[in-house]
């Protein structure tokens, strides 16, 4: 399961703006409806975005466990549902009872508009312990203290490296600092006779597979938004430091050469992925790549590790970027009690989470599930770093915003101009970017 955060956020910004325009909150404090004493037979609908046979079969296994516990609740699932479809159904009054999304970028809009129900009363009534969910996952599933979604498996990013190419270059271990990453990237890069890139030691050019700004700035501990929800890219020195590191490595390769190399990359999800074919020696990617490499039968001896930390910030080594799936109850459900039982079960039941994680290849989102002896992924040394990154208290995310994460969307074209040498004054550019982001954030409120 692969989630391209950058493209997802772009879609989210539009979807949320349309949804927020058509939804409003009543101002009435919500009350709990956990369906605790209701055992009446009922059928509820559950929409999710999974499409592959392997993934949908895993969801069905988790739902079978739910039906064992609640035999009077029948769940009718609809796969392959996008956020646009969910939003359209909510606006039309035909939304599902429970909806799951790959894209946490919509959470701010769903929570602020009332499109998804506030889960706080039910969480309190059923004594759900949110401390069993790591801080980063708590952050991307709530907005300004309002929790309208729960995390349902996570995507965690780290470094993949080709052990064979490392050995040939005389590199013993994966880099732990960004200076070491740049040095190793230069050692691992080879060129064709015409000067074009044959094997890239690392892909520093934004837009090459999962090389996105949100996956890079955690190495410097960057915070996208201030506590009061304002854009923070100019005030936080992490962003200028990350971009400066990235541009120095782009310049070493040559931006034009990287553009050509990027244009020749095979589809990210294909068996010809450049890392799997040995044309990319290191890359940032999510935990799901381990399942893809296995499924593709790729002939590659590789290892995984946390992304390196910025020089001078050793405490950040072991942390990284965390995102993931979210699940909520759209407004208008006719069966809020049964819907809550399903949402609570799928997002907090250890057996359900472990069953799904083992089959899908994502990180389970509660500490008990991470510690479960049944979590087969924990026995895979290539997967373990992602479990550790998810639990690390320094791991960060792109926090929810009412505009669907437009602050990330706006950063992308700026970063692209920067890497191509079209930004003369980085500090001034970041200040202007903050101004644009704050304007978008105000419009989204």
C-alpha cells in the first residue's frame, strides 16, 4: 500500500474546500452514542479505499473478527472509495456509516465543518486510552482539539539502501547524519560515458518517487505550523537548513541531469522501480516497499534504517515522518451506535489491527498492537526500523489544517523553483510562502 502524500494533499485541499462550503456545525455539544445496550440486528455500510485482492481480503478478515464479537451487526463494505466520493455522498445525505481514507490531509476540514462526527464523547464513555496511540498519529487525526477520526494503520518513512552497492563502494553501514548521506550518495553514484546518471546514490530532486519535502524536514525537526496554526517555514530554521542541504546535493549532480534521470524512472509501484533494479542505491520510502520488493520478486540485497538526522541533532536519529489512514463516522449516519462499535473495534482492537497489518504490510497504530507477539512484521529485520520510527517521540507529521493541507501544497512549487536555481533569496522566499500559507489557512477556517 503506497500513499503519495504530496499528490494526496493537493486533492485534499480542493475536496475539503468544497465540503466545508456545504457543511456547518450546529454549535450543540455532542453526546455519546456508543450503542452499548443495543443488540438489535442492523446493517451498516463501511467505505474504504483499498482495491487490491490482498488488501481487501485483509479487511474482510478483520471484519470477520468484528462479526464474531457483534453477530447482530452486518457490515456491507464498498471498496475503492476516494475522499471525493465520500465528500459528495456526505453533501448529498447518502454518506456511509463509517468511512476510511488514505489521506489524513482532509481531517482538518472534516473536523472543523462537522462533516465527521466528534468522537470525544464516545471515547470518554468507553474509556478509550488515547495514550496508547503515539503522538504523531494523534496529531494527524484531530484538529484544534476536536477528534473526528482515529488512525487505522500508519505509513512510516525511512531509508532503503542497496547492500551490494554499499559493499562495492566500501561503505559498511547506512548513514546516520545528513552529511554522511550526501557523502555516501556521491560515492555510490556512477555516470554513463555521456555524463548522464547511470546509478544515482540518492535522489535529492523533489518529486522523484517519495522524495518530498515532508519526508525530508523531519531530519531537522521542522514544524510546519505554530501552536496557533500559522505557517512556520520562515521562522523555523529547519526548513532553510533542509533546503540548503538538498540544493547542495542537487548542484553536485546537476539539476538537468537529475531531471533527465527522474524522467526516465519507471513507475514507482512497478517491478522496474529504480531501487529494485539497482539504479538507485538509496531512497526515502515507506514501509510498504518491503512488501512490494517481496511481491515483485526483486533480486536485491537491501537493508532499511531510519532517515539520517541533521548534523548536530543526534537526538533525532531514529525518528522520521509518519502519516497514514484515518477512519471516521460521517454526519447523518442512521446507526451511530453500531458505527461507533465498528470504528472503535477496527482502530483499537489489537487482534484486528495485527491481522490487518500482517496482511497489508503497514504499521499498526496502537502500542499494544506494536508489542503483540502475533505481529509477524516485527520478526522481519527489514520492517523493524519502521515500527521503531513510528514509536519514536521525535517523529513528526504534517498536522491537520482546515484547508486540507494547502500549506504543503503551496510548498511544492516553491521547492521545485528552489532546486532549479530560481529562488535568489531563500529567507525572503520562505517569508512570502508563509504569507500565502496564512492567507490559505484563514480562508479554510
